[in-house]
């Protein structure tokens, strides 16, 4: 049965809010603001608080989550989001702070930002960090601005090309284009990595930067990364690391040591802040010394006088690319990430990397007989990319069908059809927090589905069968656009 | 200890299944010289009790709104948050879900976003709303970039009465894409209409203004919109959603794109983030507006369901030709706003706006009874924020600092943002959370500090 909208539950005169009475002498709104400035109707729903609770609790039951089950969505690092992070982020001393209150009244917050900046720089082997970007794509955009500023200041504003592998996340070319760079794509090689010859061919004096995800979007470590960085640097370009896959490298290897100049983290992936059904995120950016002057304003800095440390918001940074957020970024996500890193410590951080890699390789090893593994079943990092080409040839079953069938078994599907260079891609990222028993269950189901694909392909092609809705018609959605609940706008007052 | 589940036995069995003897064999693709040796220089691990204690100590170094009497606004507001909002928001089913790429497993979040889009349209009077953006500042910047793309013009005009931080963000976005930003003065607390008329030309892609503006004052919105349209430019308004409980929706005075900050709709201030940028516009911009959007559709049995739609505008499909690079947005904060707006409903949001109106006017009256204190912009119309000028020779920063020692955040001194207003200008915000006694205490403390 379809779940009614909150608007359909509305009844005239009902209200949920318990608001205070006006305790001051009243002014007349129309007189004070002018009648012409006022609205005459506001078509919001009229429901009781119980209606609100039941409505949204009901909706929550129609939503899959990490708390409910395994969520092996590749490139998304759907690890357990520790509950203690929520407790610390809700502390009134953090949640109730106003961003413009005097710095001396927010020293705890500024200290936290400063220390998280430093810890992230240490983890990735860079020199400085900003927490301002609100998502990975926002971090990429910031990085492209800094690349532009860097070249402009060296009298090389003509550098207008950013080289990006064809396998990259779509945000990479979109972020470069947002900064008015021309995007030059390069293909990968037969082992699923950067094709050095293609890169060399793409590099010249007009190249501003090379953007690379490492481990790349096939889940493979770019073993030639040192050479890649040297090549880009040799023509005067900078190298950007898309850190969406940082979980694979925690404590094991550092982008800064590889030669990258700038990278973004996704705190909402690697550092366990909840993804919230599509955000909020934090795309913290770390840089080498050469890019530090260009970090956005204001930047949190520390000064020490005697044994007294003071933290301040430094807005006086003449080479900065400017401000990119209303205030200082998603501070309450910084609190969660800080809680997480301080809980784990150096050894705990390394255990994350190790178990993320182990879990992915375990899945790879056990499924290799049942599905094609992209690029010849090599050792992978934190995620493994399978291909459903065998199933497609056998019985016309596609990656999407396998994904939808997984839902019937109560599991969330992997990422489909990404990276674009792998046909019928099923990109699986188990993360370190899942146990062997959970992985075994997933693997068993995947094997069973491979059997079903042979014996009963229709079962897959019409899946899912056990979800609250079956496959949704996306073409219908575009042809019959319905982006808001229309009856409330046409109802007579 | 951390959150890893595998035991040593598990690991041994997994090694065997993979066909390795030690974990290091899995690091073979990483060249030896790049493998990190030793331990990262991080503070040592803490128990759950230890981290809670540490964080409690760290948070105690701050003076939060709770326990302080705060009259600070300027884009971050301590509106009352009904308990039901955090109760729903903290449900793991919403909080720990990913972006709803698999709609059959994400109907809860998808329907929530659909309801959010509907409510934003209801508030703003616009045809369509996206699923949310980072914050008001970046939404305004996205609106500016969208206008340049649609009209193929490379100049944006912005009023100086727009929040200074938002203006800086717009400037950053435009600067690195090669567009020009022209700022029009706001000498008497609102956009100088004649200066705007002069500044807007056939090169102008959009006119950006805020209503109520940074000073809390209403703008002559119809004139601003008409000037923009007269030059063929788009009119873009940044609005405060709470004020729309009372104020005419921007769609009714011809605005083309409406953006704003939704933090006040049920989310904590959180030292400035996460925030909620909302973005709404006319139907004619269906193919050109940025960000995700959710639409209703049907499943194989013809049942109603929801899915992300108009996806061909987005970066994962269109790559460098996408309408924006945005991917992750603020879904959970949009959920908060949706629950908040449902809880308050048709009458509640208007009541909150009216309480702000009443209390801020009472506050201005009380403050201007203090000898020498006056309204910076006499006759300005406002809903919850206004600017006062302290007596000549009094520095707002110093006075605010002395009030803070009594537990009162007096407002935002404006000298750093608008030097022309002088050192005595203070932006004061009064929401429904302030009682008459609170306001009286503020007025007495200010009077004493100035005496």
C-alpha cells in the first residue's frame, strides 16, 4: 500500500507545535510591514505531532540503512557510524555555538578544528588542511580554484587543461569545468590503471593539473604513482588526489608521500560521519606547502604565548582563493570525525585500512569463480569490481538485475555501472566494520543469485519482489514530471 | 579497539581463502618505498568513556547559546527546535542511509525529499525546488552561475545589503570562472535603487538581493525585480524561510530564482554547520537548474513511488557538461526542515514569524529608550533583526564584550563589515526564544554598560 504524503493527512485546524504566547505589547503586522509585503496563504500541512511522528517513522521503515544491514556500495564507504559520535556532536557546547560569537568564547571549537586539520594532514602526509568544503565535489572545486590561483601567480594563467582518466568520478570533470578548465580525458591500460603513454601524450605546458583517484575507481592501487606525479610535475602541472577511496590507505600509505600536491577527504566516508541519505558531508582538503597560501578564508590558526595556546580565525590571507562557505564548513561533522580519530588512535586507524583491504579481497577470492572480476582478478584494495558480462551473455541478466535481486535477500546492492570502463560493473566495498560472517552471508547470496541467473533469469529481470515498491519507471518520471504534491497549490483556501 | 569486527580466527580463515599467509601480501601493488612504516603521529586511542570525557572538556571551553542570552543572528539562528525534529533525525534508517540511488530501498528518504521540495515551493511561491544544496551562500553562487549560463552574459550585480559572507562566496565562485561581480551600495540599510538602475546593463545576467537583507530590513523588492527584468536579467532573492511565515512569497513578485538558509528550520547552529541551502526556481529552468531532484513515478504494478529524476543534468551522467558539480547535498538537514515545517504547519510557521516580529519590535523600543541609542535606519521595516547605533564614542565590540561577561551576546558589531556605519553599529536579532524578561535584562545590561 502506498504511503500517503503528509499533505494528504492534513486536516484543517490541526497543529503539532506548542508555541509560546506573545508576552510583549503587540504591533500590527500589516501596519508595521505594509499589507503589500505580507502573504495571504501558506499551504503547509495541518497535522498533529502524533501524525508527524507516525508519518516519518513510517517513512523510515521504507528506508534501508547501515544500521539495518550490509551496505556494500562501492566508492561510498558505508561503514558503521559510531553512536558515540552522535553523542559528542550533540553536546550543547558544540551544537549550540553561534558561528559569529567572539573567538574567545569558542576556543574549544577552534581547537578541535585546528587539531582535526593537523590530524588529517598527518594521515595523508600533507602540510595543511581546511575543513570548509561541504562535500567531496566542493573540495574538488576548491582545489581547482587553488590550482588556478597557483598558476596565475606564477604568470602561467594560460594553463587551461585538466587531465582526468576516463574511469574518474563524474564530479572530477564537472568540478574542473566549473573552474573554466578544459577537460582532457585519458584511457586506462590493460591492467586497469593509468596508461602512462596516454598520460605523457596528454601532458604539455598547458596542463594545469592531473586529477586521479587512488586507489582508482576499479579498486586498484596506482602502482606507478610516483612516476605519474613526476611526469605531471615535469611539465609544471599539479597532481590532485580524489580521496573518496582513502579508507583503503589509512595507516598503510599516504598520498603526500606519493607526490600528490592536494587531495580531498570525505569525512562522511572515511571518517564515519553518517551520510544522512545524501548529506551533509565534509570534503576537507589537504595541501602541500606550495598551496597552503591559497587555502580559503578564514583559516584556523594557533598561536602560543608562554604556555597559553590561542586559536583564531585568520581572514587576512592575501593569496587565499577566498571564502567558499557561509561560515567555516560543517563543524558538527568535524566533531564526529575528531571523535572517531581520537577513539581509534594510530593503530586503530591502520586496522581500518588493513581490514577494509582484507574484506574486499576475501569477497573477491570467494566470488571469482562465479563472476568475472574486472582486470583479471588482481589483488585489490578496499573494493572489488565484478562484471556481470558472463551472466549477460548466458541469459541476458544484467548487473542491475543482480542488484535488484540482492534486495529480495535483504541486502543493499553494490554500485552499478560505475566505473564506466567496466561493462556491467558491480562495485563492491564491504568496509572494515563488517564481520566475516556478514561477508559470508553476502557471498552465499551472490553465488545463489549467479545460479538463479542461469536457471531462472526472469526471476532476476523482474526483481525486486519483496520490497515496498517494485522497479520504478524512470522514463515515466521524466515524461510525467511530478516534483511536488500539486493538490495543495490548487486547493481553494 | 575501534569498530573492526574480524577476530584473529576470522582473519586466519580469510587469509586461507584468499591464499595468502600474511596481510602484507595484499599490499604487493603498493611499491615498498611508499608503504608507511611505523605509526602515524596521532594521539593515543581512547575508550568510549575517555572520549566522552575529553569531548565534554573540550566543549566546556565554549560558551554556547544554552546558558547565554544570545541576540546574535546574521545567518545562523537559535529558533526553537521542537523535540520531534531531533527524534526523527536521529533515526538510523535516515541518518545512516546513502544517497537514494536504489529507489526500491530508499522510498522513505525519497518521499521525504519530495515533501521537502513541495514545502519549499509552498514557502517561496516557486514552481520547482531541488533536493537541497550546501548553504545559502553557495546556493546564491550557483544561482549566479546558472544565470550566466542561461543568458550567456558574464556580469552579476549584487546588493551590498546581502550578507557579507555570502557576497564573498559569490565573488569566489565568479572570480575563478572568469565572471564579473558588481556591487551596488546600500547606504541607508537597503539597496540603493537608483544606483542599481545605473549598474544593471545588457551585460547583467542576474541581480542578487536579500530580503529581509543582512540588516534585517525589507527591500523594495518589486522595484529590484523590475530593474532586473527591464534589462533582461534574472532576479535572484536570498530569503529567510522563517520570515516567509509572514512575508509574501518571492514567486508573487516575479523573482526567478529563490535561495536561502534553512538552518533555522529545526537544525542547531552548530558553530555554522552543517547548513541547508534551499534552491527554487521557475519551471522554465527545468533543464538548467543545479542539484538533485526527486519526482513521483509508478512501479511495475502501477503503484506510486519516488525516484531521483532529471538526472541528465547531473555530474555522474553529464560529467563536464553538467549544470553543476554538486553531488552530496544536505539530505538529513532537509529532513529536519521537513519535519519542522510539518510540525509547525500552516499556522505554526506564521506564529513563529509573528513572535519574532513582536519581540524584535519590543526589543528595539526598549533599546532605543536608552539615552543615545537609536535605530540605525529609522523607518526600516523588519521581522527579526535590526541595527542600532550606540551613543557617539561607544564601541560596539567593547560594549558587546562587557555584556558577554554577564552572559549576554549582544549582537554582531558591524564595523568590520560596514566601516561607514561607524564603530557603534550593532546588528541585533530577536527570535521567539526570547521572553520579555530576557529582552528587559538585555536592555538593562546595555543601559548599564553605556552609563
